[in-house]
């Protein structure tokens, strides 16, 4: 599939209709438009999203995080193929880390999910993180909604990696799945409590061969640790499962857990409440980002930022005083 071109003459309403018809080329084009930082493209993307919004909300949204080497792509492919066998249409939004030097990223997720990427019932979209914290790209939320509008009823968001900042994905999905490697002893301390507190399901991957016993031991250790953490959902107790994504073992149990979680949360109204809270947080995130963008684009502020930064670095002015001065000029203008 050739890369989508947001400069194409296709109008927003035509693009929206094509997305709603399930055209995967149109969906790729729409996400490219959504991810663009050009002001005119942002206006078009906002108009596009207004047309798509009445048609979203029907997918199971799952966020998956895990350290590099844990086998996220292999796991997602195994889970995605199983979901397709159950009659689902699966969209995968895979975020790759961007280079701090050149800004580029490898975007190799399609090559790591060869079988899933060839399925007519799957859509895989790799996106660069572009320096955004939280393990997700800036516009992952809109991309996820576009996939739902296109008829995909299971959306998987794969984060860059695992760490304190990776919990941002939990603010845009229904279920947060943490993927771990077989480990033991002090390795248990390597996973921060912050991300454990957000996990609805913990899966120890690579539970095969010589690592099978270690994986089951690790699952037991994490199961004990989860008992000390307050669940994020009152109707669901987080659990730890093992699997071998490479061998396809344990995927059925994970799928059943996902279905059970989704059923309980839907019955209690928990999914609607979580999504409402996420939408509210998203709005304020956009406000914060919009204010920062306008602040840097303000003529008078732009003329004084370098000097104030130099004064702060040299210790001639406190960061608080510099910030107040910048805000004063911005609000006065």
C-alpha cells in the first residue's frame, strides 16, 4: 500500500465516507492527515473527526506494554489472529520510538507481524512517537477512533516500551495489558509500581521450553504482588496468566479473560465511565498543548524567551519568576 498523502485533492467529506465504508487505503490516508502537524491539515483532521465521531465506540480497546524483547509484536500477532478466528476485525496501532537526533523511526511492526498484516480482517498502522512521552504518539487517540469508524471492533495500541511514562496508554483504552518476561528474585523490582497499578491483566510471555518453570514462578510472584495493589476496577480483580506467543499456547485463556473483563465492565457501566473520564482528560491535554503552542508563537513572548532562559541558567532569575513574566506578557497580549 502506498503511503497516504494528506495533500491529495480528496475532500474531507469524501474521505470520511470512504473510511466509514471500510476502505483501508482511506483509513491510512485519514490517519496520515490526523498525524500531520501542519495547521491546515489539523483543521482538516478536526473536520474529519467531527464526521467520524457519531460512528465510534464499538470496539474493544486494549493497550499493551512491555519491555523491549518481551515479544510484544509476536504476542499481538497471536492474539490478533485468534480474535479474527472469533469473528473480530482487528486494528493495531503500533508506536515506534523516534530518534532524538533525526526524528525518524524504524516503523518495522508490519515486518514483525507478517501473517496478521496479510489478513483482510486486520489493519496495522505503525506511527513514530515523535518524542511524545507515555509510549504513544500524539494523535493515537484520534487514530484509534478512526479505526473504530472504519468498522474495526478490536483496537490494540502497542506502546514504545515499559516504564513510568508508559501508563499514558491506560488513558485511552478499556483494558491495559502488561506483558512480562520470565524472571525471578530481584528482577521483580525492575517493574515500577506505577505501571503495575494500571494493569488489568498481566501476562508472562515465553512460557515454553526451559523458561516454562521460570514463567510460572514469575506469574506466582506477580500474582502475590498484585494482591497488595488496589484494583482500578471494582468489579474486576487483575490476574496473571502465562503464554507462549510463539507456540500459540495460552492465547485462548487470555482471550477468555479479555472477554470476561469486557463483559463485566460493560454490564456495570464501567467502560462508559472510563471512556467519559478519558475524554475529559483528553480535552484538558489538548488545552495544555494548545496553550503551549500559542505561547511559543506569541510575538512578544518569542522575543524574550531566549533572554529569560539565559538568566535562569545563569542563576540570575528563578524559574518561577521567569515563568510568571512570560505568562504576564502572554496574557496581556
